[in-house]
């Protein structure tokens, strides 16, 4: 199993709410929610990823006004066994 460290910048808005961290295997259409973090969180370590897989990550800003705004894909990662 592998881990990956994410970091991101939050847009400067008073409307920012919880941040939902999502991932998927490259090529999959459905996103899996890893965790939901407070508005000020800008880093997270995603643990338990499969070795030798490509992942995509995104952060979804759950705005205080009820809107949901997903980021663009943040990263593609290939985990390789040592």
C-alpha cells in the first residue's frame, strides 16, 4: 500500500465551506470521497492506495451558499513497488 501527500490553495472567498477530497483510478468515471476537511485545511495525506496504479485527485469546495465547486484534476500519480 502507498500514500500520497496533497496540497492545494483555497480561493480567497468568505463563501468557502468544507473541502471534500476525492480520488479515482485513472480512466474511471466515478470519484470516491476520501475525507471531508474544514475550510482552512490545505494539505492531506491519502493513505492506503494500491501500488502500481495511476490515480487522479480533486478537491471539492462545498460553498456555504450550497453550491458545490469541484477543482480541476490535481495530480496523476503512478505508484511503483520498490
